[in-house]
């Protein structure tokens, strides 16, 4: 199961419509509501071609158009009060953890081959029970953490600038014994901390449960697509 984007378009294999909608609109699962039961059960393969070298933003817009055309998807946005997490500094003295460091960087740009370029902002690397940010503002860090804790995370740290960090934790679900990890994937420490414990220990940040206004995408209509 997965979605792979490329300069020529994208391919989706064995995916639910829920995942397609989440990807197209760049939202977390908790930000999507409505729709029939088969939104989470029926699975589809999809191949979409794009002319030229489409950007990630352009591919998202193309996916939205595809969903509207083939799945008759109609949605609208609402703002709802929901349980969220506030990302805050854990220590009263404001000291940050050993895995969180300020970083000067520049926005990502396209340069000529072989040309030198300063460290670009916003690079993210993910793996099983680990995530690394390079030159990311706290707003991006909060958004990235949302994918791992099942709620929208709001930046309430008060920290400005960009940061590097590496965070490792024990994920809630591990691969089964007959699902081996790739050769380049580090094994997970089964005695490692939860993400809620790892955040204050490694980054000096913590997640506080609270209520907040969340942008929610509501599905008004969606249909099974006609076969090709």
C-alpha cells in the first residue's frame, strides 16, 4: 500500500479513498470527516500522468481534480473545536534538549548542476520510530508530529527561527516477524520510550492535551469510480 509521486505524475497501489483525500488535501486523518463506510475498506490502484515537471503543490491540485472527476468527490471546509495537543517547552527555565539545535538555513531553491548552495530549510527524513528535521521552524515541527500522535499539534513553544532535531521513540505498532526490515532500516529498541516521553527527554519539548480550533474537511459526496 502506498502513493508514489514522480515528475511524470503519481501511482497509488492498494489505497483507500480516505488516504487519497488526505494526500490530495494535505491533512491529517483527524481532520477528515463524513463519507460512507467503504471510504476506509475498499481499495484502489491508480495511475495519473502529469505533463512536465509538476511540483508537489501542483500534484495535490491535480489529485483533487481527479477525485472530483472520477469519484464525484464534493467537500467543504469547517472550523471545529476538537481535542488537540499544544507543543510547548517542557522546562520552566526554557532549556532545550540535547537533540534540538538552532540552525541557519535558506529556502530550498533549484540551482545549476555543480553549483554550491547553503543548507536548505525544511528537509524531513522519516523511519520506523524516528523522524529528523533539518532547518525547520516550530510550526513545521508541530505539523510533522501530528502524523504520529493522532491529533493536530499546535505550536505554542514561542520559539522562533529554524531547528535541527532527531527524535527516536518506540512506535505503537511494530512490523511482524515475517515482515523483515530493509537493509538500510535501523531496528527499533523495543524498550525505548513512547513519543510523549521521548519529546521532553530528547528535545526539551512536550505535548499538552487541550482544545483548539481545527480546520476540518467534510465529505459531502463520494461515489465508486467507473472502471476504465
